[in-house]
C-alpha cells in the first residue's frame, strides 16, 4: 500500500514535514463536449490542489482508515455554497464513447481555460473513512518520531542527500508504526470530516490548515450502532475544529519531494515533454521501489490536478493519461456530495484501483478514491479549490 492509505493516521504536525498530497488524495478528468450539471462553486473554472488529510483531529484511541463498507454519506454540508444544476443538453446526454476520448476532450477544455494566480492556493476537501482501533500509545510514539525527525532535519539542512535519506527513513518508521497494531472495532463505524488549507505561493509566508470541521460519525447498520452503545458509546472522532498556522516549505507529495507549488510553473506544457518529465520524476521518487509506474502516474496526476497548474500543463497531463492502457470509463455517477460527474478507474499494482470522478463541463476533479480488491480504502471529495489573497478567506466568485 502507498503512504496515501495511511494519511488518516497522521498527528498534527506530520503535514509540516511533508505535504503528502493525498488523503485524500489522488488522478484524472473530463470534457465540455458532454455537458452535465455543474454544481460546484469555483473561483476559477478548472482548478487543482494538493490532497492532504484531516485525520489530525481523531481521538488518540481511534484512527480513520477507509474501507469498502462506507455507507452513503449524508446530505451536503449546508455551509458549502452550491450552484443549481444546469439543464442537461439532450444532444450530448449519451455516455462518452471511451476513456481516451473523454480524457482528450478534457485536455481541450483545460487548454481553453485562463491562467490565474493569487497569494494563497485554497482547498476544501471532505474525507470519508472507516474508524479503526489503534494502541493507546500510538499517538505518543508517532509524536516522538515527529519530534526526532524535526531535530534531525534542522541539523541536516546543509546536506541535501543526507536530508533526503533521513526523510526516507522517517517515512519507513512511520509506515511500520501505522501497520503494527491497527485493529478492527467490534462494530462498523465511519467518520467524515472537512479540512481547509491555505498554501502560500511565496516562500517564508505563513499558511493555514483548519481541520476537524463538520465531523459526522455513522454506523454500518443499526446493530453496529447498538453494539457501540453497549460498549459505552466511546468517542470515535474528535469534533473540535483545529487551526494550525506555519511557514514550513510545502512539497507536492511524498511521491514527488522535488515539486512544490511554486515550481509547478516549470513543468512542461507539451505532451511528450511532460511524459519525459514524469518518467524522470518516477525514477527519482523515494517510493518507486514500492509503487508501480502506473500507480505512481495516476496518484501523481491527482496531486497535480489538485494544484495550481498552468492550463497548458494540465491539458498535457490529460493527454498523457489518455495514452495509458487499461483505463475504464465507468460512466456518469454521483460523488459523495451528490454532484454529477464521470467516473474513470484504472488498476495498479498490489491489487489497488484508482478511481476518479470528473466534472464533464469543466474538467475539474470532483472526487478520488483508492480501493483494494474491490473494497474502498479512501474517498476524498474536493468541495472547493481556487485562489485567495487573504489568509483565512475563501475564494469568491
């Protein structure tokens, strides 16, 4: 499994070591030629961002890791503005012909969108995951690893190679801890929460994360809820919002530690050039030994599609994805927030499947999922993304 699958186990501050662009997170899209209702408010039409996790606020005795039994989520958060759906164009109501055609149409859509910029890149995402039980000393051990890593990194700033090696060893230790004692609860429970992030484009400026918002806990069945009550109704998720401000340099993802929000502008806008660049990034990825190339490409695509890419780069990314084998066009579906999009899926190594739900009209990523052997591991709905010029203020428009 990739580090993405463990994003829910992060304590506050783990984001500050690596913006692991997942939790979501993260691969692919759509076409203006197939008009469907567009229900998302956006400060810009196509947008991108970084997939991160809102798990920081879970209770110490519990931790969320997605599962395939996730029940249908409740209605959309009323705090999130939603445009009324547009009227479906009957001339284009048919299912897109192939995954390749859909992705190529998305490429054309992305290329026509205007380039925009701002002071902060804003993302609001809602994560749905299964609650698991973890050892009582889990958070203490994880925070101890975090402190030791921060101290080590402070002493290795002048040695990039040793710093990279230290980060890789830290990732290994965290993964080992996360997989060492997680157990199923005697009943099936699910947690959903919302996280907002403001990432500065200028180095040294303070960014902000606000997690544990609108937390909801549901159960797989009435019997599961009854078993939970019989166990004393223990707290399954912390429900108090948490705000964290810091000026730590952000990377795009653990898979791509050389990329950050600023140097994304240097990525090629041509299909062949971007393909070569992604091949080079794959070879240099610290996780290339554990992730197959297809898995890397689609997960990186999610990271890129949720970040402020240039229209040309975003268009080239869709064209690269269109050339990948074994991409299934599943057809129209609804995401966890009830928005309509087109679902695409592709298998990767370790019996993992990446699934995307893309808005047909704007080529925006609505939701991404990771599943193993048909069971859901992670579902992240991207409620909003765009530019803001004030820390703490959501995009307007």
